[in-house]
């Protein structure tokens, strides 16, 4: 995921309510840096808001404007999606640079590449493995993504996949770091959804190429299991 007066808020400050008035550009200040959001350059739209191009010191960023009714906040009044991205850092998770409560802006790195059907077998296997690794990583850190699909996986430098859009993510029992150690009442519904969403992503990617490698056969077997009850680590072993 207005030409108006600039605002300056820290990541934990409280701020004004969201206005519906939008013009072409908007200047905001976060941590003494000025970002200029171009409302004529929309690059994404979803349930939680829209994403626009922003610039700062001649560098482009992605500025997500979150709808007021979907911007959940934590105990420090910080935007939930920002807090997730700020705490969970991984080379395959989009980097976040700041948040301001006025209009609920999140400034993130801009990644322009998308999943396409022009991959070699080796490149596709690499993408498979990296997506698996990052989902396992966030699960092991007690976070569920909740909205995994091919449009939320961008392709960055050197064809590395990057997971974006944590607007539907959920923390689960923050005092437990590993999912296998969680008590029985953790959010199984969202966990199952993450796994099913991964299957859908891999179904799309497998249609891009028809190769008969061991990894592909393992994926196809996994995708054929309707009620998967194993672990992602079991699939990871075949990568």
C-alpha cells in the first residue's frame, strides 16, 4: 500500500483524525525527513488502504495510507502494521522507515518487481525456498500474515521475493517464540489460512513452468493434500 500543510509526528505520538480531503501531493515529516507523497501515482490498493509513490532526497519510497477503520493500534498507540514490520525484520520482508498518525501513513521501501511467468527452473526453486523461509520465520516469531497471495509478494533485487502488506497480520501469544510450543488455543484459523494461501501461491507459480524436479513433485504432493496437518518445515526439507 494532498497538497496540504506538513505534519511532524513520531512513531508513538497521537495525532489528528483522518480527513477525506485529498489533493495531488502531500508533504509529511518523519524523524526530521520530509516525504512528498504523490497522489497521482497509485501503485497498490487493498482492503486496508492505498499505496502511493513518495520521494525523499530524490529517493522513491512506497507510502501506504491506511483507512481509519482498519488502522488497529497497539498499547503504545502505534499503527499495528507498522509495529509488526518494525519488530520483524528479514531480508524477504519489506523494510519500513516510519509512520505518522495523521492520515495513518506508513513509509516503506519501494519494490517494483512482481511475480511473472518468465522464470527458469532454478529461479523458481529459489523463489519457492525464500517464500517458505520467510513464512516459517514469521510463524516462529509468533506472527501470522493472514493475507498471503501472489500480489503480496514482490520481486526485489536479484529476483529475491519480498513479502508485503501486513495489514491483516496477527500476533499470537507473544511470550512463546516457536509455534510448536504454543498452547492449544493459539489462532489455528489464521495459521491454516496462511498454509492454504501458500498453496494457492505455489499453484500459480507451478503453472508458470512444467518441470519434473524432486522439489516440484514434493510441492505438487503437498498441494494435493486438502487437509494439510503437517508442518512447513517438512516441505522445506525437500527444497
